[in-house]
């Protein structure tokens, strides 16, 4: 019997750029460049697809990053749109969902914070993130939580507006500590009328809108009127408000004299690294700034990952071995345009955006205007006050870059020492595990990631440990490692390809993106043995493992390192840079595990305290927590207040009170 020859896999057709370009239309749309495995390398938009795609294969002076990308293109897919604005919107959505290797990417942060004034009869002043409600007033956005919370504290000093939850407000019987330290007028117990309180909230709203002069004029008139009526205590209180208002004005870094709403965006470069600084001005007041560091711009190697070199000057070698510097105007404009689209599309947009470089996207201004419902102007100021704003943003961007480069230098020295210590010259990615619990309660395992000179927060993982004996750290560590690396093993089988060459193997490793170069275990010889057993079971014995124990005295600097190839633990000197890196990663794993454990324990205990009371079911628990704003409010409530909650009788209220006290 003749055995038929093995069927050969179909060979994909050779990519022909000229034929593909010839088939493209002169219409707006989005193009996706794919590699030989069908992975998206790059997503771009165009007013005329044919001309834009053709430019990649005709230009001689393209950047090294684009030249490298073009060398990997195996196919190009297109989507035609009606307008260039639609193409811009589709491009942004695809970049955020696909995260292509060669697109300039910005971290997709949480929503920006706002200051909230609720629609209550006695409005509450609060820090807020999330969807808006037409019944409330929102001021911002603020570039960071610190700026928003600082503004709230200043408004408390001036106008003494309440910040407590409505549930707590409705059930107060006496003023809280904030009233005693002159941060609240105690409307909860009637120490201020609704009319006077509304004046304070109106003034706070005006101040948040940048109308300081109107607020000051109104307060001065009210003070004079109170003095004429010989209401000297009221006049003195208003005088104190005016003095506090002057203090707030002195704290402002920028004051335009006009109620301007604007964002100032500047791009700076240092040693091949770029930074985008965003400064926010609302109502003429500078609310603060925030720096962003784009990915996939500089320091790229063949696999699209940041290079970790033995010399910080060589970190961006692949981008600098060319006649065109990485910070050329074209690239800076590309970074700026990428930030504008990724930051503003589907987000709130001020009427004015000031930028440090011109961008080649006339459709962006029209698209943002249509989205915001008002005219949005994107301008590059050349003189005057706005030019000063931009210079300040550029200065802050450069300061952020200097700090980042300095941190990278220190981190590189630590990493180099650890590489030499462990004999791992290619060490880049470290994963560290820790276990946290209280007497076996609410056990949580953490896994944190250090890669390319920084902690990778987005790759952190927590594991709820179940099905073990409480307090069994070995079993907890075993479960965490199995859950983490079984996924890596499954991913490896899914994506494994025939080994064609070293480049393909390296790209495969990068694509899975989860293969550590070193595993740190918080613990001694026992935990290390468990980790080795798990990795042996999974067939991942090629990953080095090190146990980190705190030592006999449990003091920082006295840690002992347990290595599989050493019989005795290794103790480094307290000033050893390698030890400092191990401590940094280990402490972060401990912090992440502990915070998760505390949150789980608190949630469990809060629920269990009410669950243990017979007669208090899920609905009654929900009513109690909603009425009093949490377990603390329920504890502080009297029996009569508890009895006012729907479904709670006087007898049950007494029972709840006794159980919680």
C-alpha cells in the first residue's frame, strides 16, 4: 500500500506593493498593514488611500521605525469611509482596540476627575469621576486627582460647603468635626438657612467658572451691607471669606484676566525620548498639568519592544543610526496628532487647544467641533500671553523628561548589577509573587511585573485563593503560580510556529508578551521549592526562580536570596544596587497583595456583620446601607433612626443596635 505524500501547506501569495497600490481608490478611508501572521502592524487614515499608501513604498527619507515596519508588511487591508473625519474616528477606535506595534500609543487613562455640586437643596461639594447627570453641576476636567482635591479643600475654607454623603447628611443629629474646624456651616442640623447656603454654593460655582472679580464684588457688597446694619459677626465672616479668596488667587500659577477655557499641549524631546505635556486652563485659572510618554516612538528594537542596553546612551540606538534624528519635526507632529486623536475623541473638549507644532490633519478640528457641540480651535500661538502658556508647558515637559531619564539611569545600573549577579545578560522582565492574609482570612496572591526599567501596572494581577486550608502559604503560592503560568503554557501552544529563524522566535516571544526572564518569590526555601515544583509540573523549567526572604531580623537590607543552584542563601550588602531592585519589586508585590487583601477582608466583614443579624435580609441590608451611607453610618444611627428605615421595625432596630455595639 502506497502512502500518499504529506500535503504541503498553502504558500501565501507574494506581496506585491505596486499591484496593491494600483487597486486602491482615491477615496478617504483607513488602511491596516499586516505581517505574515495576519497581525496588525499599523493603522492609518487617509484623505486619498491610494496616494497615502503609495508614499510608504516611494519615499527614500522615511524614518527607521517606518522603514522597519514596511519590511514586515505582508498584506494591506482597507476600509473606505464617506469623509476624512469618519476615517479619523475609525482609525482612533482601531488603534485603541488593536494596539498595533508601530502606531504611536498613549496610555488609556481613567476618566479625568471633576468637581461636583449636587442638585440637592443643600448641595454637596465632591470629587467625581464617571458619567455626568444633568441634575448636578460639574467643573473641570482636572488633570489629576491632586488638583481637584486641592481645589475642594480651598473652597471648603472659603465657603464651608458640606462634603458628606446624602445618607450621612440626612441622619446627623449634631455637627461633625468639619464644622468645628470651620470647614462646614452644618446645614445638616440647621445652623445655616437654605437661602444663605445657596449664596455660598452660587459663589463657589462662580469661582470655579473663573469669575473671581464678580465673586469678590458680591462679597464686598454683602460685607458693607452687614456692617451698616451692625451685624458685625456676619461682616467679619464675609471678611474672612474675602481673605481666603485672596489666598486662593495667590496660589494660581496662571491668571489670564479672562474666563478662558483652554488646553495647552507641548511636545519635548531629550536623548531620543519624547514627552507630551498637557496643561489645563479653566475660567482663566491654571488647574495643573500632566505628562504623557508615548509608546512605539523611540527605543524600538526589531520586535517592537524597548531596548534595555548596557549604556543608557544606547537605549535608542536603532532610532539614531540614521541621518534623521528621532525628534525631527515630522515625528513630533505625528506624536502630537496621535495624542490629540486618542485623548479628545469621545471626551470633553475645550473651545481652544494650543499646540507646540503644526499638525497635518484639517479634519480633526471639524470633527472635535462636531463632537463637542461648539467651535474648537487648534492653534499654534506665536506671541503674547498664549505663547507664554505654551513655553510653560514646554518647560514642564522637559522637566518630566529629565526626571524620567535620570530614573532610567538609576534603574539601568540596578538591572545591570542583577544581570551580573544571576548570570542573566538578557534579563528584562521580572514577575514577583506575594501572599497576603490575616490568620488565613481573605487570602490574596499578587503578581507584579517589572519590565524595561519600570513597573508595568497594567500587567499586575491579583488572585483570590480558595479551596485551601487557611494560612497555608505554600498551597496559596502553588495555586497562584499554576493559575498564572498555565495561561502562559496554553498561549504558547496556541501561537507556537515552526522555528524558521531567530527573528521569528523573538517576535513570537514578544507577541505572547508574558514570558518572564526571572520569577521572584517572596519567601524562603519552602516557597522556592513549591515554585520549582510547579514549573517542573508545567514544563517551564527554563525560567529562573529566586526566593527572597526577609532574614532573621526582618530588616530592610538583610534579605536573603534563595537560588536553586546554591545550598546556602545568598546575602548581599545593603548598598548593593541589585538588592535595591529586588527590594523595589518585592515591596511592590507586597503592597499590591496587601491592598487587595484589605479590600476583600473589609468587604467580607462589612457584609457579614449585617448578615449575622437574624431578620436582616439582603433587601433590608441594602436599605440600611443606602440610608446611612455605609456600615459606619448604620453604627452611628440611634434606635429611632434605624426604625425609620423601610422594613425595619422598632424591635428589629433595637436588635441591630445591640448587635453593632
